[in-house]
C-alpha cells in the first residue's frame, strides 16, 4: 500500500512538471524573435515645448508573431519611466502597428533629462519585446539684448535714438519695438528682415509719443524664443516750446503781434493786447539802440508807452505796476568748467533731470537781472547773451504779480536762443528761441 502511494505521487509530480513545461513553452514560443521597430531620433525643445524634426513621435512596429498593443514610456535619467501612450491593434492578428505620440503628451513632463521613448510590444501569443526610440532635450540659449540705455529723454525735437545690439546663437527672426503711450504696450514697428542673422546692431530713431514712460525692445530667435529689454523714459520735468518768435515794440507804421510771452501755454501776443494781459504776461521783448532785450514786466514802466498799437504813440499802455510780474534773468556765461560749462554739456546732451535751483542749476547764483540783451560780438555777462556761446538764459518767473517775497512761488525756465536780430530800426528787433518751462 505504501509502495503504490509512492508511485502515484511520483506520477503526479511528473505530470505537473509536464504541464508547467508546456505553459512556459507557450509564453516563450517566440523567444529570440525580435520585432522590427522603425522610427527616427527626436529632439524636444524645452523653450517651445515642441519636437523636431516633426512635432509628434512616429513609430512603426512589425511583428511576425502579431501585435496586440504597444505601451509607450517616457524614459528619463534619474526618474521612473512614465507611461505616455497606449496603442491597440484593430484586429486579432495584426502584424503591423503605427504609433503616433503628439508633443502635447509631454507638455507637463519634466523633459530636461529625457533619453527616449521605450516601446513595450505585447504580442498575440502573450510574449513581448522592447525597443527604444531616441528622444533628447534641447535648451536653446535665449537671445541677448546688450548695450541699450537704461533711460533716455527725448531731444529738443522729440526724438530718442535707441541704440544697442541683439544677438542669438540660433539666429534672429525679428525685433519688435513697442511703447506704452496708450497705457498697455503697443507696437511701434517690427524689424522682420533679419533672416536668421546671429548679431544685429540696432539704431532706431524713435519719435516720442505723448505719455510714453517705457520703450520696449523684444528680440525673437528662429525658434520663437524671446528676450526683452525696457528703456525708461522719465516724465519730462519741463514743458518745451520750440521756435518761439518774438518782436519788439513796433513803430508808427508797424504793429508787432508777438512782443510778450506766456509760459503757461508757450504763446505770444502783440501790443494791442498788452492792457488786457498785464496780470498774465511773463516777459516782453524790447528793442533799444544797444540791441533787443528780454524785459521783466516790472521793468517796463519807463518804456511802456513805446509799445505801438496801430500807430498809437505814448499813452496807449500805462500799466499798473502792481499787476506786473517781477521776472528775473541770468545769462549763463561759459567759462566755469565745474558748474556752467557742465550745465551746457548736460543741456546739449539732453540730460536735464529737472529744472530745480539745487538740481540742474545747482551752484549758480539765482537770477536777479531785469533784462537780458542780445550782443552779437564782444564779452558776455550775466545780462548779455549771444547765439553761439552764451545762448542759455536762466529765467525765474513768479506765479503772481506784485512784490517779491520769500514765499513767492516761482517756475524756473531756461531759454535757448536760436537767432536774434538787432535792426537799424530798433523798435523792430527780433529773437527766436526754445524755452523749457519747469513743470
């Protein structure tokens, strides 16, 4: 009885081993047979999140055994493989399968250490195979914007020259120039004929648009990657009125229409309006035998009757001194390298940060003259100007008429004389100038 039982046991073990052997043979029936996987190498652009040479991974799988489905895993150094796609066969005995994985499958993945896409092929006989499609990452260098000014002010003609260099190792596609004159940044112009150059020297003459505080340069490379730089355009500390023309008092045959000036709007008026403008006029122009003069209103009393309206002589204008402003002038005479010459250099370089007494005019005695006279040649002084060297005049204009007191509110102005003519008929002397009025 014991012998019979032992024989049955041995027989059972042999049968089970045979069954196991049969199952293993079925699982590995295609062992050693490799499927044919065809693809190309891919590069994932970390900046654009796109693939090249095409924007999706295409894999072709051919299997003599037959394909049931294919798992596709993203393989990265130092990270676990991540399933990104499953493609199923449409028939039970399909020998070929095309796999397509769009770039959007990798949008949220960290692709920096990507090395490939692993295809795990499951065959119809439950056996499997693997293949790796090469997929690497690429971080294109950003374009560079160099040597652009941090801040610039418009010149006297409202122009700003924007100069700098744009470079890109991958080539430049275009450069966009924008300003914020309307609030949000809006396009001024596009330089789009760069044709992939690696370096571009930008020199753009920008016409300042009112209310602009920032000017932006954006460089795009051939991948569409961008770099930007912003040039600050500070609010101008002054209001500029250009090419102001003034005449003097006129005579019996000619009424001058522009012999007194208003800093609040940069306009002039003529002799016939003088009685109406006593309280608001800021300075006048007057011709003498020595030349044309800028005149303080409070200094006009003795000659007010010489201003002619339609030939009217003395007595036409008899101003009330209490209505007139005590404007003061100081011609800035070059020769002081530390102060006035530096002011001229800053003025001509359009570096005028302000028109404060202790800012732009720091170190210069405050204006005290009642007049400033045009002297074409000869030695200049704080009351004598010309159009070639001593052409800047600091003007201090009180906001109200009447006597000057410590509490009097002023606006500083600077006159840049352009032209002046001392005529034989002194009453017809003229001057042309730009004037910067403190805000």
